[in-house]
């Protein structure tokens, strides 16, 4: 299977506006977070409906939804990293109960619409109180079992573990694995998770050369995979590694280096058969970071960084579809428009469409794929046969 390239779209409420852009980029994975704490008592039907709608929106664009269960709850808004060695048993029990209860309602609502679930990411982030490895492993096993009970075909992504200049995640994984493995007993049973997630944050100032970056990425992946193989002796091993967050901050390394690093990293990771997916950390800038493919928080065409083009080229190189392929109505002959320039209106006008026919075609494109002016090169099916110019 070729590597799946994706983009982080924020939270559920942001997905509808971002999904057409992600599709234009050629993304096959759309990652978004689902904090299980909301202002009103959970489950809040409006919130659940928004998550369900976000997943369906991505699927309509030909993108696989990847939901993140990050553990932010009403008893611990900062997430599971609040639970270190000094956590009181009462608070830990309340967080545990709220996490599993709210997650059960979420999975029951979303069901099989989501096939990828990332559980409790960056538990080893040292800038905050690290969650105890054994506790993380135990919670991972419990949440995975709950999701699989509701959605048997779902794939579980553990973490992702943070891999940065201070920590490659290997020691944390080893410390947590006894609790993780216990949840998959007896030996020979399905592993507690299908993929090990990794948040890759290496060489933040940019790599001195492509060779150095490729070697650094290969070493990080290899160390984690070797540890997994050793820890999985006598048990079924996970399917592979998913880099669920990859980023370079343009404020630190510059926009051109950010784009170059993105392209080099995706090429290097795609060449490793262990790596099954790579997700760029953000479509827009967030939380003071300049890691977005857009400058700032607005998704305007003139705010695209060079990394936008680098991502799009990598998606194209991987052979990923640059547009979804919706099913055709039974018995209907749906034409295929081959758009090879950015502006769909220009393409349609060059084919002889004008007036009502032009607007009808643009409306059909907009309904299926998003704003026509933002569509990338690719094949697009619309139910309005455009007339051919004489």
C-alpha cells in the first residue's frame, strides 16, 4: 500500500471549510481533534452531530477521517498529561470515568464512519507533566477495546509519541508496553493498537542537507520499530508506524526551508515500508506557530506558503487522487472535466460554456468539490454535460 499523505484540519467545526482545500491538495487523510469536554454536559447532541458531519464531509471529498481523542476533559482541560506521579487517586478516577464514558457516546454516534482513531497523543511531552507510561498504556488498551467494540473495523493509532531533539519516544514506549501488552492478552490476540503514532519534530532550524534529514528520519523510525518488534515477541505486532504530525515552523527555519524539509521528509518516509501514513501538522498557523501551509489563520490563495506547493507535488508524486471520485447515479452518463489550470471558470469558458450553462456547471462543481476557484488540477465529475465549443 502506498503511503497515505494527510493534513491536520483542527477541530470538527473547522473541517467543512477546510475539507475542499485538503482535497485540492491531494490529501488522503484528514486529522481533527475531538476534545471530550464541552461547555454543556456531555453528550451534547450539537457537538456530536458536528463531529459526525465533519467525518462525512471528509468522506465526500475522498478523504479518510482520522479522529484524535486527546483526553481534554472537564476535570482536566489540559489533557492526560495533567496526570503524573502526584495525581490524586480521586482526580485520576474522575478523569478515567469521564474519558471512557464520553468516548463511548462519541463512538456510538460516529460508528463506522471513522476508521482511524489516534489515542492520547504526546504523552511524553516534557514541557508539561508527563503522564505515567503505565497509566498511558492501560488507558490506551481500554480506549482501544471500547472503540473496537463499537466499530470492529476501526484501526487504532497509539500516541503519537513525541519525537524531538530531547526524546525519540523509545524509552517511554518500552516503559508503557507492559501495560499495553496486558490489554491484548492472551498471546496471539490482536495487538492493542494497529499503528504506532509519532509526532516528528526534529531539526527545528532546518536540516543542513537533505542527506542529514533523511538519515535522521530513518534513524528515528528504525529505533521505534526495532523496539516494537522486540516488545512484540510472542504476540502479533502492529501494522506499522503513522507519522500523525510532521512540522517545521517557518518562523524558525524560513518558508523555503520549511517547504524543502516537507518534500524531503515525505519522500524519505514514503520509501520506508514501515511508515504507512504522514500527516502535516496544520493547514493554517495555530498557537503561535508558523507551521501552516497558509500564513496566519485565513485560508486565502495569496497567503499560501511554498510548503503548500511542496505538499501538493508530493501528493501528486505518490499517485494520490487530486479529487474525490463520487459514485455515478445509476444509468447516468457523467462527463469528466480534466482541469489542468487552477481556475475552473477559465477551463469551462474555454470549452464554450457561458451564461446559464456556465453557472450551472460551476454550481455543480461547487456542490461536489468546493469553491471552483480553489480546485487543483485533476479529474472532476459533474452531472451537467458541458457543451463543446465549435
